[in-house]
C-alpha cells in the first residue's frame, strides 16, 4: 500500500510498483481506506479486489510469496471496524486456500484485553500507527518474511 491508496490503486499500478521489480516477496496492506470512505465498497468487494490484485501479480510472477496484512482498526475509524473485520475474515479465508499467499494478522494486538483500542499504538490523528504500533507490526511481519 501507499499513502491514501485503495485496492483499485494497487491493481492499477501493479505493473509499475510491484511486478517490474521482480520481487522475492510481496507485502500488501490495503483495505482500510476502501472501507472508511463513502465509496460504496463492502467487505466482499475488498476481498474480490485482493483476488484481482493477486491474479494480476500471478499473471507475471508465479513464484513470489504474497503476504497480505490484515486491515487494522483505528480510533478515528472505529465505526468501520465491523466491516473491516469481515473483510479480514474473507481475505484470511482466501489466503488460506491459495498457494503462496499468506495472511498476517496485524490488527488483534491493537486491542487491549478489555476489547478497547490501545491509544498508545496510534498517533494523535487516530488513524496512523505510532512508533510503538509500527514496532509491534515489525514483530509480527518480520519473522514471516525470514527465509524458511
């Protein structure tokens, strides 16, 4: 993902920002902006957009593993969390049934044990992660990218 992007942007620019580099692995983060704007997208359309992106990548590169990060909750977008959680479940199911496609949960650790979002994991805008939030993402993503 890149600032303000939605899945349609990743699909549109896949040749320019992904496949032309012949990556050894691909990490995808998208869906947050898709569901937090009044564009009519649904959890199902987000999951379908992931499938379209994967097909586009696979048409050029069959070998690189693709790691799909879950959509994260955020304090400013908490009203959208039910739709985001549903999209996560759909994307996780697709990843589980697809070779060389792995889902990484980067959302659940942002909640405290009482079910509230951990404020210290976010900067003041209530959308973006703080240094702490990104460190925790690194702890979850890094080991999955290590050579196996």
